[in-house]
C-alpha cells in the first residue's frame, strides 16, 4: 500500500479482498452485510507509533461523514523503523448513503 485508503465496504466479496491486505492483531470478526457495512482507513507509514482512530460518524443531510484522527509520534519518540500500515476498521449500520471521510492529524510527544 502506497497511499492512504479510505473505503466503504458494503458486501462480503469486497471485504474478503480488502481484509486480506491487512494484518490485525486478532482476526476480523464475521460481518453480516445485510445489516452492517465496514468503514476502513489504512495509512502506510515508515515507522512505528502511528495510530488511526475513528472519532465519530454522523449522518449529515444526504451524506455520512466519518471523522478520524491519525496519531503520529513527534521527533522525541523512539520508534521502530519499518514499513507498516496503521489502520482501523469499524462496523456501522448498512446504509446506501454516500460516505465522506474527514482526517485530522495529531502529533504526540513521548517526553516524560
């Protein structure tokens, strides 16, 4: 993965293809796509310490907006230098409404 991925998955076939590209700490739980859909954000990174967190998801007029933060370590942090993908996937009620993603980047310090 070379670019940030912001994706809505509404069916099992698409989820099988997409989820195979990620390595969660625990296996993904089964999804009933008749009732739910998946929102996923993936971010390629060059070092450890990065986290993707969905803050909230809301329906606004004729769209769903998914707000998420990317937490990045400041230069005072000691991190592992290795290519990886920070990601988060969340289940939300199935809805045909278009979904838009809003990203915010927060840098955190490791200073004591």
